[in-house]
């Protein structure tokens, strides 16, 4: 008590000397009694002759050891800004005044040795955005020379200096450190800089380029991530940035060529290895991809030669009209010989079907060729449309579009197939939908609108949600098609129910085995579909006869599958008549209607056996269930971790044999997909390895795994593990402590920056105070770690004692409160075990919701999460495997 009185008596005398003032605050700083510190600081600011000059004196001469100086100085600068905002405007320096200019020059020099947490504060306090540009540019250069590349790019972004700086010089060090997000922020809003950045990154993708040559220009960089700049990941970044900025792909010829080469390699595999692609379809796609690029032409010739030798290369060169000057001498001679013998036409036909394929092993279209009608005009629609609109009818629906391979945009429908009993109508979308306001587009929209909205007509499809989005992309008047759909049954969902219920089928992971609709047709009708024309160029006109038959077959088979399933649902492990599945399906979120393609045939949990082909497995709790997943099951791993299961995941480059080692050493179950299953099963024994169906969504996979091993999940298991790193240890962080940490680490949390609501922002009480005000009344639910979405609005009023949360489930993991002693450093916020808290992932708006609810941080990876509605959604999704009923969603 006497110590405080002594300090108060002498505060004004000490306040006139900024360094003595800082030392006085330094003695109290370890106590973290921030409210008292604030009061003393504000009295000290008032006692200083010139607070702005005093702040610079403290920053220039107040460096201390022990790692505390920077955080204290950042706090002092923040408090000074608050204090200045509380003063009359007449006391502030006028813009452009000589005194302000001198202070700005000093502040720019201080920035060179200041941490990131001080940068924005100094920019704001001294209005550096209005300072002399040459002064600021010199400071940016000094930062760069000292190797402070991140600080340089952030400050130049804050001060809008980008047009006056060298893009390559500023961005290259950040790219080498895999800080693409900062570079994107740097060029945001500057189209010319975006173009130059794309050209720079594309130049790094040219064949033979060695990124290590670039890294050698920056010897000060010690934490480079050059593996992220290898051609494949760098190309993905370039393509993403192209789409985000809306730039012309021609800017990035190297990346586009690499992308096209990857597609050509895939097409060569389909043509020459699988034999599933005809010569004509192969040539159509490859011709467009290769174009006039000499580099691609050379790579294509090498690929074809590796698969088929000189003769095959000559035939392909002829089909693709490649320049003879680029052909190897042996290929050119072979091509000349073929032309002289006038065998080109015959050879082309023989290459299209090198062997007589036995079509009898595939499902055959049961209608005559004349019952397939190609509709290309509004008159055609008017003549045949009534056949589709018969009340009580059943219509099979499918779409075809030109394969985009690696392109990111949604494909536009080229053909719509509509099948009724005894007839298939093929709608030519390029002709009917163009021009958008023409009679064809109007007739098409009217016909499909009537069909989709008629509840009495059953519409069948397989994966209809994607089909409808492609339909909307090709015909904007059908953009609301999903919302109009009534009386629709997606057989893809029925097929999933069959697989979940243990419907036997062939090994779908084997090369060439039927998949998707073809597999369903085989399971129900006995023979798969012939998918030889699946990768056709559906934009070409006229369509070939084989394409017309293929398109009609894909739609008509839906009618026959539906008929058989309705006649004998029990045979296919379906518990009810499919007709009862019709009607719009409601989403798990209250009031939301799911897309028509997501409708599922209802099923009960009993449809899925606990262990297929075996007796029921003994019960095991979620916390005791331990698995290892291969790298292809990342989504399943996250879902299981959300339910409290201990899950290890193999890295992208780890061999599958590593899973067997981990399973044996740690007593884990192996979850795998694809061909490695049999090898792994032999290494760990029966019942210790499960093959997961990759055609199912992650949540469906999780439900199947839990049922198979009879895993018991309770509400206390939900979110008991971090879905990112699998850690099960959390620390609870008070809302005020989170605000304090975010501000000191350069993440301003308020909706209007610093100022409004400031008094509460840095008042950091101890855990006891938070518990008295909140924890006795309210238990928060968790927002899924890593899902940085905006949580639902808080439904309680303001005040220090909020209302209890209005939901049936509570989320209160057994963890203790984060205390100051738990932090190794405050800037950056780092736990004692070296884990850095991921504060950048916390949206600013979350901090300003009413109430004193806490945050939670994972001690393994530093992920921060908070109260949201995800607990209710997750328990609703997994209510079949939870021991207690799901909560009521808000």
C-alpha cells in the first residue's frame, strides 16, 4: 500500500522524464494488474510535456532484456492512442505541421527496430500514411536490407506504397517462405501488380527452372519452403490466383502448358493402357490441348512412342495433323509410306476399334434407334414435350458435357437426356439455349420448369445436384432449377444406402471395374454400362451414332433400375418402397431445404450391420478406440476426431507399410482405401484392418466405421480432440485475455479499430473473476476447430451476467484457464511447450459478441476455437451413433 502511495506522490515528477515513467511501469508490468497500470499510465501521459515525443523517447531508449520490453512498449503505445482519442481535438497536431513532420521522421526510424505489434500503432498515432513518401520508402528499403521481409511488405501494404516498390524484390522472399497470403494481400486492388506477380510465378514453372537459384539471392532467409514452389504446387497456386483475379490464362503459358501436358498424359493412359477411350475421342481432345505449342507437340510424340512404337506414332501424327518437320525421321518415313499406299482411311477405322469389343457383356438399350429423338429447335420441343408431362409418369434424366479435366469452372451442359417408357429425348443445349432470349431458350425453360415443378411426375437421376448446376450454367433461366424440383428421387443416394447396408458388389477399386451408375446397373440389372463414350467431346456437332446410343442408354437405364428396385426393395437391402422417398428433403439446419439431388431413401440404423459377415463386435468407447488412416482418408480422420476417436493419419509421402508398423506398435486399427487393403490385412491379422468405401462422404464413412467396430460415442466425446492435430489437451482463454493477446500481436479486434469499447478490451481479469461472472451460469458449445466461419449471433443480452445458453447440449471440456504464467512469450503468443497460438484465425466480429464466454486453444497446434452452433449440427449428423438424443438446433 505504501509503495503505491509513494509512486502516486512522485508520478508527475517522474512523468516529465519518459524513461523514468517507463521504468516505473516496468516494475509493475509482471503483476499484470492492467487496470491499475492503465490509471497510472494515463496520469503519466497527462504529466508529460509532449506525450508524442515522450513515446518516441521510450521506444528509442527503453529496450529491456528478458523478452518483456516489446510487449510493454506495445501496451504503452496502445494506451497512449486511447488517451489521445479521449483528448479535445484542439490539442492534437494539425496535419502538415512542421512539428508533426519531425515526429513522423523519428517514428519512421523507430519502425526499423520495432516488432510487428507496434507497426500499426505507430502508423495510426503519427499518421504515417500522410508522411513524406521518400521517407517511408527509405524505411522499407532498410527493413529489406535487414532481412525483415514480412515487416516490409506488411508496412508497405498498410501505407499503400505498392505502386512505388519493386514487386519482385518485395514478393520473392515471402514466396520462398510460403507466405502467399501476404503477397496476395500486397497486390490486392492493383491489377497491374497482380499481372506481374502471375508472370513472375509462371516464369518459375518453366521447364528446367531451379528455384534454388532464386533462394541463393536471399542468404538471410533461413526458413524457406522450397518444396512448396516445385512445379505442381506452384502451378496450383498460379491457377487459383488466375481465377481469383479474373486474369487471362495466356499470361501463364508455362503453367497452362504443364496443365495441358498432365491432361494429355491422362488421355494417353486411357487410350493406350486402359483402352477405354476410342481413337476418335482421344484425337478430339488432344488436338485442342496441344494446339500450336511446339513444346507440347514434342512431349506428345514422346508419350505416344512410349506406348505404341513408330507405327502408332505415325497414325496419331496423321490424326492430329502434326507438322512433319517436327516428327522424328523414322516416324516421318512411316507416315509417308502409309500415305503412298493409300491406307489412311482404313488405318483410321482400324485404330478406332483395334479389337472387336464384345458388347454383349454390357447393358443393352431395349428400345429401337428410331425412338431416340434429337431435339434442336423450339418446334421439336413443342412436338415432343407433352410426352414428358404425363401426370403420374416417370422420367429418367441425365446430362452430358464436354470434359474439362483440370479446369476449375463448372461445365456447361451440352446435352440433356430425358427418358420415358419406350422413348428417349435428347435436348441439344447449345442450339436451344442460344440466344438467351430466343424462342428456343424460352421453350426449353418453360418445358423443364413444368417438368421439374410437377409433383405427380417422378424424376429419376444419379447425382442430380451436380447435373442441375451444370444445367443452370448453360441456361441462366434455369438457375432456380434446384429450388423448383418436386417429386425427385436421386438413385445415387439409394445406391449409398445399399452399400451401407452391406449390399455385395465387385471390388470397385480394381482397374476398369464399374463405378457409380454403371455399378448400380450391374448390381440391379446384371450387366454394367459401357462407358467408352463418357469422355467424348459432347460439344461437337453432329454427334456420332455411338454418342447418341450412349447418351440414351444412360437415361433409359434409370427407368429399369427404378422399376426393379420398387418391385423387390428387400432384395437390395432397402427397407421401404422407393416411392415413399419422394418429396423435398429438409436439411439438418432448421428452415433450410436441401438440394433435390441430396434426397435419400430413408433408412434406419439397423440397416447397417455392426460387423459384416461376423458376429457383433464388443463395445468399445470412443476414447479407447484408436485408428490409423491412410492419406486418402483425411476427411474421415477429421470426422472421427470430432467424435473423440484417437486418429493418426499417414503423411502424403508415407508408404502404406508405415500404417502396419504404427498399428502393431500402438495397437491401432487400420482404415484404408483401395488396393493396399489386402497387403495390410495380412500384416496385422483379421479384424484389425478395414477397407473404407471412398464413394461415401466422410460423415457416412465415419458412421459405417463406428457401427462396424461397435464404438460407443457420448456427448462428452464430441470435440474432446482437436480435429487438426489429434491433441486432447485444451486451455480455456477468457474473452478479455483473447482481446489483449490479439491486440498485442497486431490483430485489431474492434469493429472500428482501437477506441470504441476500449476500456474492456485490455482489462484482463484472472480466471476467478471470469468464473464468477460466467462459468457458473453458462457452458459454451464449440465451433469446430479450423472452421473459421462466422458463428451464429449470440442470443443473450449484454451485461456481466449473461443468460444461460438456450440449447439442450453443453460443451464444457475438462480443461483449466490460461494464465500469464502459461505463456512463454506474449508477442508472439506462445505457450510454454513452444506452441504458438493461431490468433489470426479468430474473426474480429467474434470478439465483439455480447457476453463473457471463453475461447479454447489446442495445446498441440495452437488452434483457437469458440462458441458456435457446430455442436448441435454435428450431433444431429451423428445422432444414430450417439448414446443420447441430438440437441434441438437453434
